[in-house]
């Protein structure tokens, strides 16, 4: 689940009750993964600094004790602040966020404040966001299976190119041989023709 931080800081997350109630949210998640939990705070209720103190729990674990937003925001009211926590969800499918008054809370102030929550799923130990098989392993297996076919295809193409080159060379040789024979035949024919003409002239003028 992703919430826009700009919108978060405009949401009034004030909690005030006479019984100092603890406020808790539950978020359904998929077990077996780690999650980055980002909590957004902005003290838009206090009239002066160092009046609001509260505790923050993430998945049942104490994340902040006596959180004073004035201190973490360099002594400025209505200043946005967020904190990141990594939660390991091994089996449970519910992630919880809880805020409530601390032992430093004052009776005339609000109990706690929370303006927004972002929960981002992280890769598991297999480097996957969905399942026990890593995407890199799947790609590696597919590549390994196709390697043999690729090698055979490349070998066939090389043989085809070699055969075409050999046939082309033979064709050039045959063509050159035929051209030489034709030239020789034409020379001989021309020579015979000239001799015949010479003989005819010689016979015709014999006395």
C-alpha cells in the first residue's frame, strides 16, 4: 500500500480521548517477506513546542518511546517528519501500527498523532517479490535450455555460408574455363578462315 506523502500531511490524524486510548491499525500483508514501514507525522495541533509526547509501536515492537516531534523537526511546529522501519513478516499476514500516550504525555494535550503510513514489500531471500523462485534463476534456466539450439543454429548457418562460397568459386572457375575455350576456338576459326581466303586468292590468280 502506497500513500501520497503530500496528501498525508494534510490529513488530520489527531487522537484525543479522556481515557488515554491506544490507537491501532491492522494491514493485511503476505507472510514470508520483509516490509518497509514508513510513518508520517506532522504536529498541526500543538500551540507551542514540546507539548506532544507519545509512543509508537510497529508490529507490536516499540519503535519510538516518548516521541517529541518538536525535537526531531529541529524545533518547528507543523513540520513534516517520517521514520522508516523494516518488519520481517515470517508467518503472520497482519502488520500492525500503534500509537498512544506515553509516560510523558500531558493531560491538556492530545494523546498522539499519525498522519499517514506507507508499507512497501521488499524482496525475499530468493530475490523475488512473488514466490520462492528467484527471477534470475528462471532466466538462467531458460538460457541454459536454449543454448544447445542456438549453437546448432549458428553451426548450420556457418555451413550454409561455406557451401555457398565454395559453389560460387566453382562457378567462377567453370565460367572462366568456358570463356578461355571459346576464345581459343574463335581464334582458330578466324585463322582457318583467313587461310581459306588466301588459298582461294592464290588459286584464282594461278596462270
